[in-house]
C-alpha cells in the first residue's frame, strides 16, 4: 500500500505540470509528458530499487558477509569500466551494445573479487569489503586514466553519478532485464542459502558449489550492469537494504527476498522524490541523497555488526567448540 501511494505521488512531481484532472480531461501535452517521462521514470526507479537490493542480498549470502554488495564488491566499478571501453572502441554503439560490455566486465570483476576473498587468510567481517573497495578503486583509477587520456571524461560522467533525470521512453528499457533475473534468483534462492553455508555443506547436500556460486554472482552482476547502463552509479542500496530487512526478517533469502525488493523500491522512490522536491524546480541526483542517508545507516550497521560479532566470539570462547550447545543471543540456551 505504501509503495502504491508513493508511486502515484511520484507521477505528479516535476517541473512540468502534470495532474490527474488534466490527464482525465485528455490534455495531449500532459499525456505526452506522462508517457514519455513520468511513467518510464517510475518504472526505472522501481526496477532499480528491486534490482540493486536483490543483487546485494545474493552477494551477501554467497560471500557469507553482510558488508558485501555491488558497491563494495567492485561490480559497479567494473560495469563503468566496460561502458568506457564501449565508448572508446565502439563510439557508434547503441545503448544495448554498451550494455553487453558492461555485463561482461561486471561479471568478470565480481568473479575476480570473489577469487580474492577466497584466497585471503583473514576473512574478518570488515576485511572482505575493504578488499572489494580497494579492488574497485584500482578499477576506478584505470577508468579515470583512460577517460582523461582520450578526453572521454564528460561522456563518462553520465554513468559516474546516478540520476533519473535522463530516463525517457526508448532509452531505459534495459532495466526490464531486472525482472527475469530477480525471478531466477527467487527460483534458486534455496540453492543460494545452501552455498552460503560453505563448500563442504553444499557438497554433502549434492549442490554444485562452484556452479551455483558463479550463477548467483553472475545474476547479481547482470542486474547491476543493466541498472548502471541506464541510471548510472548508485551506491549503498545493495548494502543497507538487505541488512535492515535481515534485522527483522532473518537471513534466509527465500523468506526475505520479497521484503527486500519492496523495501528497496520504497527506499529509492522516497530518495528520488526528496531529490526532486528539496531545491525545486531543480533536481538533486539520487546518488547524492542515497549517499548521505546510506553513509549514516552504514556506520550504524557497522557498529551493530561489530558489536554483535564480538559477542558471538566471546560466547563461542566460553562454550568451546566441542560442547554441542546452541547459544542464543543473551547467553540463553
């Protein structure tokens, strides 16, 4: 219900006047604005919120770390690098042509990140996303160097900061790829849960660990790339939304995927509406709004996870590895 109300209100927020009475009376100009700009923008917002949230949920489950996301897993940086290569070597390519390279490099970058974390010795809750951030910064450095060298900075800037102001009918339909990918993620949700338990656990249950791992990461990477090509870089969604939902619904993907998708779409929609209202008739990029809110929430989540992580370590030390007793939060059996 909240999503429906916000979606309806979003259709009538903007510089150009569009209202329900004008649409009902058949005003041609208002219908053109509605069909060419407002409705495509709303659909892109919903697909972005659902897609980035689900992609973050999948990556967190497969990597067994609550701070892994398309942002901290170098997926967004890799997709931007693929777009730059398309602009350099295929300057006349269409949006779909750029999307193909974005898909390829987003998948490759995500796989390389997972290969890194599988080979590091200390897999602390904070160490894993730090590796991803450093890897992403290396890719961003290469992207920036090539952009400056070949004078492509201005052309690339569209994909560096996420915003929905350029979403129009005819150049946003790529985000519809999010829908079948999210459905595919829901179908294999139980497999992702099993793989998240570890390789030995998956093997014992007859699940092909590497196949499911790479499939899940590829789904998350393709979702992210399809959004980056149309909207640009939007951080924090895949990081904070699954964590907030997990605090109330638990960590099982099948049980939280729908809630994560709904909360993600509401979160992105609210941030977009704030960006359109704060300095109207001008518009703030949604990346700025989500960056401010997301950084605050991220710090709170970091403190929460570190606090409960230390408690779990202390309880485990008291209990011992062979005691066979399940200890819940608070020390109760």
